[in-house]
């Protein structure tokens, strides 16, 4: 399409008008960024972005990520104007209102065309890195005929200040993700005011140092914007385009100032902006000619998509490609045969090693899995023998060395999962879930199938001491909605938990795995995946039941030892393994009542045993139950000594149980 300003200016001004009107009506929002980047976005969406507004889920579309998600009216305007079915004009008028898909920040589950949920600054850029990784990997697998698209990002100063961007751009530069282009909204304004208040770094030099191509443009000159994009596309490297813009452009008294950043312009300034922009339409009205120009831009990719569809129909790999992009597992996939082998040959292994063994079976059968680790491959046991390395030289590889970039790894995995076609998993120590937590939260919010392999799950890691020993982490992760936190207790449960995690198309999973070897307590075949119930009875009381021991992970074996000693005292004890409390909570009331009978604590004492904080366990033990845990930081010592110090021995636990029963 033409870059004639006579066409482009009204198209860009339509974005400005919708943005300032929607924010003004809502009396809430950020009009400055959409008004400032309207020209860049118009050039991109009308001349470069590969998309078809009639097919928002087209697999080979370009991905557009608004990392500066506070400027959400930019993408809402673009989607509406270019002809997407949603948001409608009515939905734009209801910007930020209850029930409207035009939320305060873009949500991927509310609107087709919003590729990922953005708002926490920097994460959109980092997720785009994952999308670019997924695109190149699938391109290596299926070829240019089916996978040949780009990832485009609009990022603001805030995105490029947040620490995660350093991790993300370092990874992208190292991997030479040349299909990734980032527009930096270089308006030199943050909420507090001029960027001079808080930063003096040379952003361009930083990107160049990590291997990116960097250029710049006048963000309000259409020809110059196009020139910068053309140069970026020829660079064969990830590219940063520094777009010098004026925040709130078009608002004559407030443009270029922080006053346009996070607040409505006000009725007088909106009226003045209309005059400044020569925009004569009423609020939420788009002139017919402008709408036609935008709809033409939105349908520009229809023929390209149609040709792609023909290639897909003629491809021998159509069914496999569609299966992967739909996120479906191969028909009949399960780990029953692998688990049967574990039953036949029980072994004492750390669950991190059991996870590696399960992955060997999984990766051989699921070509869509892409693993990795944040520089802890040998500790997390996330790489299997058949996995080659995903690198700048080999995009077909299925293992990523993320480096010491826990947050960047987690966000990139979100991007990979949201792109589709791959199932990402990545490892680090459980204690470093703190570094990953914002991305884990977005995994859950975005309904992304990401699998976090978190090893060294307790004081059982031993000598590295309290800085590396997770205490509060299991419970802090369990409070995140739509996240499965699984802590298996032996090799069989580990395989079952992997099977469950892979089946979750719309939620992520954390696998909390031990460093130390654990005896296998599951030695009999089961008709179902018992861990899928979240909790199940691993041992029935032999004497009259007076105690229910509820344990997770490495403490299940300890609970079985305790139960044996209690039975010798004539105290009947059930043992319940609870690898995933979230799944247990989803079971029927009848099942939950059967596992944890709803009787008074004077009749049956419920005891939780987990090498972590006791906070929250009262949900299952009831207020008068007994909670065995660690409500302090750990200690540097061999694992056995650390467990003994904190009372994780059969003798210490039985003393507490007996004393409680005698109260």
C-alpha cells in the first residue's frame, strides 16, 4: 500500500481519536502511548504485517506483541479498524468496563489478535523472543511452505528498563533470531516525567553489544519509518528500531509530557486535539473513507493466506502440523507402558532423575517438546540423549541452553507455548522460582501449557544451605490460580505427574523434584493415573484408624515409616500421598470425604508432613490437626543431618503424634 501522507495521516489519526475518546469515556487509561505510536503502527499494519483480519488464528500469521501493554487502546484500535470481528465499536466504547474484552491491559484469552497478555513491562518483549524461537524451530521442521513469519514488538522505555529485557535480548542476540523486530517507542517520558530523571544508559549500544541490528527513525515520518523497517528486514539479525516519537501526539497542550501517560486528556484537551488533528468526526465515529482504507489493509493478507492453505492441503504433513498447532497430543498417548516398567523394576532414585527417565520416553514420542534449563542442565536433568541443541546454527534442536536467565527462560517459554506447535519445559532450582514467579503467574493467567521443572525441592538439597533451600516456595506457588504444583514422591508418581502436565492444554505445571534418592513406594499396577486425583490413600490403617498422615514428595516415604511404627503401637494410621493439592480440590466431595473423612479431630487426627512451611496445611488437617513442617529458613548441612535437625524423622514425628492424641 501507498505511504502517501494523505492516506496515512487519517488512518493514524483514527487510532488517536479512538484512543483518546475511549480513555476519556472510561476516565481511566493511557492515551499518550497509542497517540505517539499511531504512525509507526499504521505503517506496520498497512504495509508489512502479514495477517488476515478474517482469520485471526491463521498459523502462519505474523505475531504482533504490544509489550507496552498499558497502551492497550493501540491494539484495540488496530484490531477494530482493520476488520477483526472483535472488538466492536460498542466494546471499545466500554473500554475498561466490567465484561468488556477491551480490558485495561491486553488479555490473550479475551480477544483474537492479542497474542499474549501484556502489562507487566518487559514480559511482552521476552515472550516475543519465545515466539520467534518457536517460529524458527517449526520452520526447520516443516519448511518455508508452512512456517515463514515474523514477530513484531512495540516496546516502551519501561520495557527496556525492566531487568527481564536484558535477559531476553541477550538470548535473542545469541540465538540470532533474525525474524524478530522490536520498535522502541523512544518518547523519553515515563510516568514520573522525563527519562532523564531515572536513566542515562545508551540503549542502542546495549542492544548492539548483544548482537542486534539497531537503527532509528522519525516515528512520525512514514517514509522514514518504512526505510528503517526495510533496513531491519535486510539485516539478518534481530532488530531494534528506535522510533523517536512524541507521547500524546496531537494533544496540543499536553503532548510530549507525562500528563498524557496514564490519565485521560480531559474534555477540553480532547476537543483541542480534534482541532489540532483536523478530526471532525464525533467520538467513536470513523469516516467511511478511513474505514475503507483500514479494511483494505486488514484484508491485504487474504490471498497470501489462501495460497498457504493450498500448500497445507497439499502437504503430506498436514495432519501432523495441524495436530501440533492445535496442541493435541498424539492419539493414544500415555505413559502406561513406561510406568509398568517402573513397577516391574522398582528403584531408589531422586525424582529429578526419575523425571529425566520419564522424559526419555516422552521426548521419543512427542516431537513437539522443547526442553531447556537455566544453566543447570546437569542438576535439573532436563536434557535427554536424543535432544540436539537449538542454536543459531541448528533450529531443529529441541534443547535450549538458556543461560543464567530464569525469568527470561520462563517468559520465553510462555511465548513458545502461546505461539503454538511446541510444548516447552524448562528447569531451575525450586528456590529460584522467585526469579520466575512473574512469568509463572502469566503462564497461569494466559492459560499457557508451560512445564516448569523445579528441582532441589527442600532442605534435602543439603550443603548449599538456606539461600538454596526452598521453604515457603511450594505454598507460595500453590496460591497462584490455574497453576498445578506437583510434588511427586517416587518414580511412578513422577511419571504420572509428567503425563498429567502434558495433558493440560490450558494451564501450566510446576514439578517440584528432589535432589536426594527416594525409595519407590508404588510397586503395584494401578487401573488409573492415581496422581491425577491429586491425593490418594497409599496405605490403609490396619488397627482402628486414629491418624491420617498426609504427605508430599520425599516425605511420603517418611510417612509410611511413621505409620508402620504407629501400627506397632496399636494406633491405626492411613497414609495419603498428595502430589497435587489443586487436583485434589477438583475431585468430587464424595472422593475428598473418602480420602479425608469429615469427622472431628477428637476421633481422627490429621497430620500433614512436608519439608516446607506449614502455612496453609490447616485446610486439610483442620484447625486442631498437626502440621509437621519448617517455619524458618534451612541450614547448611548434609541432607540427613538437616532433616534430623528440623524433626523429619520417624521418632520425632511419632512423639508429636502420640502427644497430640493424648491431649
